[in-house]
C-alpha cells in the first residue's frame, strides 16, 4: 500500500517558519515554504550599505542551544554552518553625566562593576536581583517558554518552591515597581527596566516577571559573524537540505478553507497550492484583519492579538564613528524615562529617547578599518502613520543626542537608512508596525498569546506573535511547537 506523504505549506520564512519547516521535512512531510520577500528571515532583514548588508532587525542572540537543537535534530552541527561569537561583554551602558557601566557574563565581575558605579549597597542589591532573575528564569523556562502550552500548575509549583520569586509575581507588580524594591540608583532602574522593551513594552506596564530576561542574557549572548541575517540564511540552507522547497517573492493572498478546515493557499498570482496543514508565520493580526481572505478570520480571538506592542525607528547604515569606545552592544540612556515612554504612550516620538546601538562589525573585539555597519534602535508607538516631519525629527533626536555623548558619524545616514513604524506596518501586513505582537502589559499578558493550534483545523501559528512570544529564540521555539503539534495530529489521525 502506497504511503500518503502529508503536504504542508509554511507561509513566511521567519525564525518560526524556518524552524517548523525544517522539523516537518525531517519527519517526512512534503514541505513548501512561501516567502513574500526575496530573502529569508522575516524581521531578521538587512539593508544595503557601502560596507555590505547591514542588519535592520534583531541584533541580540541568546539561548543558542535552541538553534544547536535545530541542527542536531538534522544530524548536523550549527558550528559547521555558522560562526557564533560569544560576547563576554554583554553591553556597555552610557549616561550623559559621564557614567558608564559594562555588564558581562561573570557575576562577581558585575558585582564589582556595580560597586564602582553606584556603591557597595547597590552592588549587593544587584546580587539579590541577579538571584531573583535566575530563580524566575528557572521557574518559567520549562513550563512556560519551552512548553507548547503554558503549564500553570508547574509554574505555580515552581514558584511555591522559590518564595524569593513571590514579589515579582504579585498582582500589579510592574517591572518598574519591582526594580524600586531593589535599587535606589535611578540609572540601575533604567538599565534593567529597559528589558521591558525587549518584548515591546514599557517598565511601567510590563509585569515584574520580565526580570528573568537578565538571567537569559547572563547565560550568554552571541554575535553572528557577518550579521544576524546569516542565521536566517543558514537555516534556509538547512531547510533545503531537508527537502523543503523554498519559494521567495511568493506572497500568499488567501488561505483556503473548505469543509471547516484549511485546505491550501492561493498565491497573489492566482495559483493555488493544496495542503493538509498550513503554518502561518506572520503576524496573527493579519488573519483577523482578513488579509488572507475570510476563511481564517475567526482562527484567532481578538484578545490574543490586541492591544499591540511597541514599534521602533531603526537606522541601518555604514559610516566612520568618532567618539567614545563602542562595543558590539551599546545603550545610551535618556535623562528622563518619563519623557521617553510618556510620548510613546500618546502615539508620539520620544522627546528624550534611549538609543541602542549595535556596532555590528565590532563583535570580534577589533576596530574595523574603514566604514563599519551600525544599527540604531529608538522605541516608538505602534499604529503611527508617517508624517512629513518624521525623518528630520528622528534624525535630530538620534544624532544630535549622540553628539551630546561625543559620538559622531561620517556620513550621517539618509532617509533610505531609516525604517519607521509606518515602514514596519508596510513590510508586515496588519501589524500596525508593532514588532512584537501582543502587548506584554498586564500580569497575564504572556498567557494570552495564541498557541500553535488555531480554531481553524489545519491552520497553525509560528513566529513572535504566537506563544512563547517575542525574541529570536522564542520565535524558533514557536516553530518547534507548531511542528510537534502537526506531527501529533498526523499520528492521531493515522491511529
């Protein structure tokens, strides 16, 4: 008897789409991966520069074991396809009063650095905060981040066994309030409060449990030699090695539905591809908005999609830099966080912005000879329509501000180097420019993200808009969850 090979169509070649396609093909499915753009990566995109493609998306890679696991599942080693450079210096932090703080993967070195920066009492506060963050990470890692469905019983059991985590889990405990329990120095509250922006929130609305992000970084941060987009390219090659058929420049117009089940996709050129299962690696908001037809509009509840997380203004360019000694990851802090997040909450550009700079070519610890590649990120509101004055205003608030720190670039980048919230909205349909999907504000926000299985049989979700959430490794884990759910469904049907 001839065995029927399941046909799977993956829509979107971001981290979630690539991870799911690789695992499904490895398991014997016939997989076609459709990507609207001309390269893989989704938000892990690049812009051209005189120094080569410069990253215009994620810059921080943590939890490398998630990607080691993808390659090992195919009998291969990540290091044979890609060079990851461990960054012992996690980030260099700057304030306009002249103070700086380097944080590393070494706890004792960090305690000493904080003592020199803010005094012995704050150093001990940092040690206690580090301990809390590590305990939160341990309590949430397996039952939340790596589980296909949040295991509330396991989370509660883990929390009960670690009473020191309880303050972070109290109702109404925002990240800012939690940090005030530890640090008197406003600069340290600023530094660790910034982790809320990693998932598209503010420290005044995001829950205290996000303190665990520090533990994730402290376990190790890696740079990808050549830029983060090389990770997407390596995963795309691995997918093709497993038999995945990748088609770039192939936007999907509709997800087809028949008999109460997703049955295939229709491309923008009118062609159709039948499928037993479809993995949607895009913003789930596109389904609700009808961007893929009326078939999947009810696949995801609205409260799993709205309200939206933050967007950003992102500069990607090459130039010669002069001024303070940059490392791979740098943060130049605002003087007043309220003048940053207050305008963002009102849908405006920050009046006093914190600026993150990735000096992409300094990951090896050496100063490049000639123009080097930079990415600068300034947080912004979702849903903001482009305004004529945005470019000049953003350029001034970015580069005039950096000049106050003594940092200058030659040349200063032009308009083609800037991706605004409206640009992200155009690149990723129905996202409203939101980079991280559902807003993380509220104690239960992390539990509301849509799971891999949707209300429409045969349609599955992967990507930063689905569980377990935003971030490069989280998006890849969502792809694993989608693939395993499909394979379980196939096994159940077979039985």
